[in-house]
């Protein structure tokens, strides 16, 4: 059983392929953190919030899964 605080791997895969429902799920998952990051002078700056969301979506579409297995280096 996975960590309930993390998005399921399948959701990330679907979001990176552009599935709208999965992208929405990612945005909902991080919405609280995004709002906190967008606070300026004690208020949520909507422009900052929108910018963070746009950057997250752009990063999802650029993300590529590495086919090589993870190896720990010294």
C-alpha cells in the first residue's frame, strides 16, 4: 500500500500524457501548497497562484520517465 500523501504513479503518468482529468487531479492535490506559496502580504495573490499552476502544468508536459533503472552512486 502506498503513501496516502503521494499521488498514485498512474495519475502522474496520465497527467504527463495530457489527460485533462489527471492534470486536474494533480492541481487539486497541490492546491493547498500552491495557495500557501502564493501568499503575499498576508493575502493570496491570484496572479502568483495562476503562475504557479501554469508552471506545474508546463512541467508535467515536459516530464519524461527515464527508462534506465535507478542506481545509487557513492
